[in-house]
């Protein structure tokens, strides 16, 4: 990665400064400087990435999409890394592992990364608000990994694929008149690596989803989800998947940070949570069961009250009869 350029972190990713008071933003822009490198499309050798050093905080993906592949035996598991994600493709030391595996990184599009180096780490200590935002990014990534793990355990590959695309739509989706467009050119092989299935099974499941009109591949290789997420009303889905600019619009131009490079703000939490259909289905079922239990408890409480009233009346009647007989 040559052709590096230095920028203020909060110009590259303004969302990282959302906790900083307006009066302190100019100082934060001055203190938190990062070098931005372009990444060409294709395999990424992280060993020499930006002078990788254990003392660096990590790398922030400015724009583009990366794939992190973990290879165990003859199986590959893939994670998609998008704008705003923080990665650390090196470790302080190589620990011996009982499970032999390999990790591969691939830039699926022309991308750019900002280096959060040791100098940045020293300056970050004066900006706990930005540090908290970076930690939040790591937490968000861990949450997405947990969701994709849950998706990979759903029965039937067609359900896994549909859940995966609704999950991807939360981040990359764009509402269109025909449905939710997911502007990612994901092959059948990579989809299999994302949901834990073999390519032929994925192809058959995609064919079934296309016949049902739920998921289709467009002419440019991107995807279109039709219909509504399970249990999510149309108007709520439009709030979760807002109309967004296209994130995958090619490589950087003259080196300036364009508006498209900034991270799209995450939608605010709502009563629905995420559009992940399986999790929402479970939540709806648990809510329904809870409501039934509440109704049953109310009925039991009413029955107990009536029984108590009968016992009090019977006791009073016994006392009256006893008093009448002297």
C-alpha cells in the first residue's frame, strides 16, 4: 500500500465524533490524524500492511468491502468487512494453536483503509469519546458475527440465505420500487461460505427462492429482496433500510475523501430490533407466549380470589350457625 495521504480521522469518518462536544471538534480533528491507503481489488497480503506493527491500534476500513476467510480443513468460513469496521490483521505474538487453520483477506472492491498507528493511539488517550466509538464498532462487529453464526444454524439453506440477505440489507440495502437492493456481487460459493453450505446446495436454494419471488439476482450480479421481512411491517422495513447512496461506486479518485466514503449512520434502535427474520420470529413467539402466561396468571388470580371469598362466606356461615345454637 503506497500512495498514502494524511487526513483528519473525523473527516474520514465523522460518525466517530458523535460523542465529542461541538466546541471540541476542531481540536479533535487537529489531534487525530490518520494515513489513508488505497487497496486494489484482489487478495490482500496483510503481513506488510501499512508497516503493520503490534503497537498499532488497527486499521479502519474507509470504503469498499473486504472478505476475511478462515480455512479449516476443507471448509471456508467468510466474514464481510464494510466501511467503518475496525480490524487488526496482526497479533502481538503468534501463539501455538492446536487447531490448524489459515486466514485469508480479499478486497472484493477497490477499497481504502486508515491506519490507526501508535502515534494515533497516543493521541487517542485525550479523546475518550472517540475511543468509546471505536470500541462500539468492535462490539457491533462481534454482534454481526454472532448473528451470522445463528443464521448458519437455521434448518434449510433457503431460510439461511433469506435471513442472511435481510441481515446484509440492514447495512448495505437500498429501498427501491421493486424491493430492497443489496449492492454486493456475492457468488454462490461465497454465499455458501457465509451460511455454512456447499455451493450446489446454495444454487438449488437460490433457484427455489427466485421461483418463489423472494430473492433474485440482478443483471449486474447484485441482489434484490422482494416482499417483507418475516413479521416486520412494510413501513417499519423502510425505516430499517433507508434509501442510501451506493457504497460500491468504484475506487478513489484524486485522493480526496468523497462523501460516499463516510460511514452511513446506523439506524436508531427500535421496537423491532433487526430485520433478522429468525430472531424476530423467536421474539414474536416468546412475546405471544408471555402474553398467554400473563392471561393465565390473571385467570388463576381471579379464581383464587373467588375461592377465598367462598371460604370467608362459609366460615362466616358456620360461625352464625354455631351462635344460633348457643
